[in-house]
């Protein structure tokens, strides 16, 4: 699945936020519709002062088709200046209306194709690769741990608590020795 640029009348946003450019990206997959409105901002103050109002307008004026589509709406801010960690946290963790993404501190505002790549990478993990591993699982340790943990007393007696603590200490000691051998 990929998000692609789509011509869509976003004048409900561009007429109210004159110094911010908006563009819509949508998925081409019929079974899992995702839409993302991207916002280009030069200054971090444009993001911090307007993100809430933009999401409010989106919640009223932008209703994608489909029953589940309303749960897959994103608002991505591209900003040349960097926002503080706290500002990004507040924006990205706000759950009202749409999911939000802040891509800040970039050298220059990305063009549409670069923005599309960044959105696909961040929202869909398009840049992730699955590689085969040559490592074999270490069955000896997992079998040892399984045998060692089996039979651990689970009651609240003092002696049982001490035995559990001792087993944990033994496991930690074993791991420390094992890591030293591999290093």
C-alpha cells in the first residue's frame, strides 16, 4: 500500500491559513483507506499556533468515504524550523479528530514527491526491509531457563520469596557470564 497525491479542494483550509500550503495524499487500496493532509510550514510558530484549529476544520469539512476511513485520517506537518520535544509530544499525542505527525528540522520544505516518500515511510513503514538472518537460535539457554524456572514456588511465604529471589540472581549471574564469553 502507498499513499499518492490526490487532487482535492482544500480551500476550506487554505483560505483560513494563508501562509500554509496543503496537499492531500490517499491510499489506492480499496480495503484499507488512509488519507493524509500534509501542511507545509516555514516557522515552528505556524505549527504550534495553528495545528489545533486545522484539525478542527478537518473534523468538520473533511469526511472521507467509507465507514472505517474516519479512523485513518492523518495530519502531517512539514516544518523547516525545529519544534521543541514537548511541542511535538503534545501535537502528536493529541487524539482529537485525526492522528498527527510532525516532521520538523528539515533543510528545506520538501516537494510533493519527497513529501510523499516521507509520509509513506513514517506512516506505512515503506522504507523497512526484511532481511534474512544467519543466526541460529540458542536452544541450550532457553531449555536451561525453562527447566530452571519450572517448579518455582509461587506462594507468599518468606522462604518462597527468598527462593525466587535467589533463582533470579542465579539467572542474572548466568547471563552476565554468558555475555562475557561471547564478547
